[in-house]
C-alpha cells in the first residue's frame, strides 16, 4: 500500500517505516504518528525511509517538523 507505515518497537526506540511516497498527504500522517509515539512515552523515534520511493518538499518538511 502506498504511503503505509509500520512501527517496530525495541528497548531503545520506536522505528516507523515509510513505504511508498512521502508527500503532502502522507507527510501529515507521519507527523501524527511520530507525535503519537512520543506522547505514549517513546524516548527515541527512528524513521526508516528504506522502502520510500519519493520524497517531495512537503515530505521533507514533515520530517523536519517531526523532529
């Protein structure tokens, strides 16, 4: 599925995986996901862009805004 996200948890961090495109639509979803895991007490969040096929300026802004 384009833009899907998967979360993996370990003792050190939460890893969010972005699959497909990271753009204006999916970037907002990513920001909500990052803020959600931080609100649940995660101390560190990794964003895995390995399966990401495209990032536009809005996707980049979502990455920076999630920091």
